[in-house]
C-alpha cells in the first residue's frame, strides 16, 4: 500500500510543480504580488523559481534523478518561503491575489508538509517492488 501512495504522490507532485511552474510564466503578476520588497529583481526571481519548479517536477518522474529533484524542491520551498511570509503579513498582497488573511496564515505550515513529502521521496530513488516482482 505504501508503494502505491508513494507512486501516486510522485505523480501528483510532478503535475503540481509543473503546473505551478508554468503559472510563473503565464500569470507573473500573481507571483509578483507576493514578492517581499526587500528582494531584488522580482520578475527574474519569479521566472527562475518557475523554471526550477518545472525542472524538478519533471525530474521527479525519473527514479535516476528523483533524489536530486526532491532536494531541489526542498531548497526551492525554503527559498520561496519569504514570499509566503510576506503574503501572510501584507494586506496589500492578500488583496492582490484574492486571499484572506486567515488563508494566507493557514497555508504557511503546508510548506513544511511539502518539504517532508519531498524528503520522503529523496530517501530511495525507486519504488520498491513487492517480493513477487510485481
């Protein structure tokens, strides 16, 4: 059962990260709205984070690269966390993307959940096969 959950979560993560990564390029204003003022080159950072979300999302699908993709996502999730904090603190950012203050705060712990899932996928590069080889 754990193998099925792990396999499904890999596909969900891959699709999710690729989707969000693409959104960095097609809906850049959404991501610019939550960028903290103290960070430079906002547009470039949005594009860069989108590129890496797409890259790591795709690499998750390949057992050979899954360890690197998982650790890349862990580092990326840590790197973008200031934007999530800024969203939780900024009424202007919340209004710009249409979320409530409560929702902005509630979503903060999910970064830790996403990091934990990525770490889980870094622990072994392949889904283990059952003893009968299936």
